[in-house]
């Protein structure tokens, strides 16, 4: 066999010659896999999954667990007094002093359901489905600011650049449909501190990114056919662009070129599938009333109903981000407003999924990036009073369906709600558990990048077996 001199140019020529001349070059193989339905079947499960899909109701800004899930009547007795130094230790906070006074719970609590779970009176709808949910009161995180905390919760790392949970699921399990993305994102409320890093594929191919749907108007910007362009012209244009991209892919087998080809075709299909998905006219008046959703108005409740419609149509992961929980002032008003916006829709989603036989294999998650302090935040300069600061040491969230034991509460905090006293659950433990419920071993689900294998859980994480049915 003849060989060329070992120069950079000849090496490049050899590679190009291989990809151009080999009838089944890497580019053609990648394209063939991309344009067939090979992603429709779960190809990466490590064991039988309990859940097939995930709906993540992320409450950005960090809801106060002390006003919702973790009742601490002892705080009332300490109200107006500083916590003992032995409790605070060397912990520092961004907006309050170490000697800040205690703020008692703002709302009464009561027990509900056969399980007797204790909930705030601001969660009357969740109280109706409490036997379907598992509450974890002993969550903790490494991060104490919003953007790093939100990114850490979603990606397992505090800085942008890592794949999020939805991207790991898309990578590990693929899609169930060709007509909608595997991973969809909706948002309600104001801005999100972590931004698009929360649904980014990081260093994975772009096809694993979350596709952001709008809650009103055109579901996706720039997907509708432009004025003056008919179906035939659009199809001809896409075919030409596809042919050029495929030619480039044969020469340079870059996964992002394959992603671009798939994105054009997905956008074309979305012109018919997305409007039908977002049109709630087919939903019964009873269902709309259950959610408290107005079909014509964007809301968290409407987003929850859309999430149910998405998973019915094959979407693997739906993230709904509801921001506005950052209660540095007037925690009582903050909780009142946000529970009014989210409680009915969240509970209705669980109830609706169960009625339709979908809850058993659909995992629902509700919670924020960290908790709130037992101490009050009051700052006349910033016009703040009766609020709570960020508290990474202990917070609460809940899960339902998808192999989760309903009607249980896991973990506990001390009588002041400051430290965890029973069964700590780290963010990486939760991530390991979510993957486990989807049939994925968090230690075996890896992506090779920059010379090493990466995991969602980094080098940490243990499955929380107590909540697995």
C-alpha cells in the first residue's frame, strides 16, 4: 500500500479522501441514523424503567419551605429574638446579619389525606392529592445564590456549560416521536436567573437542547411559514438546504451539521404539530376548570395542561419554570401570590395524569433551588421587611408518579428549621434518583468530552431508595 508523507496536510487529505470516497463514511452513517426513527425506542436504559417521561415544575427563586411544607411552631416562640450562636455556627448570608431575629411561620398548617402529611393552608389543592406525592423535607445544596443554585439543580454543576437533566434524558433515551422535540421548555412569571443554561445541552450535540415553547401566540418564534411563501416553495427550499448540508456532512462529519439538518425538518413538522398541541379547544370544560386554565391567557395552570398534552404526544421531558419566589421582603405576600398562581395547576396535573392512567409512568417534580432562612430579612435602605434570605442547608420539595411512593414524607429538620436532623438528600442524590426511575444508572450514563467521561451527578450521588416504590 502506498503512503503519503506524514505531514499535517497529507493527514487532512487522507481524512477527507476517506470521508468522500468511503461509501459508508462516518458522515453518511450519522445522517442515516439521524433521519430514521432509530431514536424512537429507548436504546440506553440500564434496567426496566419505572417512568417513561418527566414533567419538572421548577419554582425559580426558592419557595419558603417554612410557609409551605415544614411547619415549625417553635419559631413563633423565638420570633423577634436572634438564634443561638450554636445554631448558626459560621454560616454567613448575603442580605442578613448573623444576629438577625427569628421570623415565625406566617400561615397555619394542618394534616391531610390518609398519610396525614402536614401542609400550609396556602396549598388547599395540593392537600387533595397529598396521598399521591412524596415530600422531601431534608434537601440541601452547595449553592446559595440563584443563578448558580438553579444551574446546579438542573445540570449538577454551578457554572454554565454542562448538560441539563432533560438533555441527559434525550441523550440516554432518545425521543418517542418525530413530530415534537424530545425536550420542551415553558416559562411563566418573570425572568429566570440561570437563563438558558438551565435547558442547555452543554457540550452535548445541539439536538439534545430544550426547545423553548412560548405560552401564547406562535409556539416557537420563526417557525411559521413567511408571508408569500407557499408549501411547495418552502419544501423546495428545505430540500436544497438539506442537500447542501448533507454534502457538507459527508466531507466533515460534525454532529452539529447533523443537528442542523434535523432541526430544519423538525421545524417543518412543527408547523402542523405545534399549533394543534397548543390549541386547547379540544379540552373539556371540566378539564379546564380542574386546572383553572383560561385557554386564551398564558398562565402556570395553562402550562401544566400543555405539559400533559405534550407527554401524551411523545415528549420525553417538559420543564416549566415559574419564577418569582425570591421573598427577601414580605414572605407572606410572596407565598400568597405564588401559591395562588401555581397550587391548582400543580395539583390538577397530578390528578389529571392519574385519571388518564399516565401518572404511573410519568414523574412529576416540584421545587426550587434552595430554601429560606428561619431568620427575618429587614432592610429599610432596600425597603425590605418580614422577608427571608437564601438558605441552602435545608429545604423541601415533592415528587409524584413515575415509581415514587405516594403519601410519604422523608427527612426532617430541627425545631427551628435550620439544620437537617434526619435523612439528608443532596441535589446529586435527587438527580441520581430521577435517572434511576427512568431506568438509567447515574454512574453508567456518561458522555465523553475533552478527554474524560462526564456524569450528571459528577462523582457524587446515591439513589434515595426510600421514595422508590
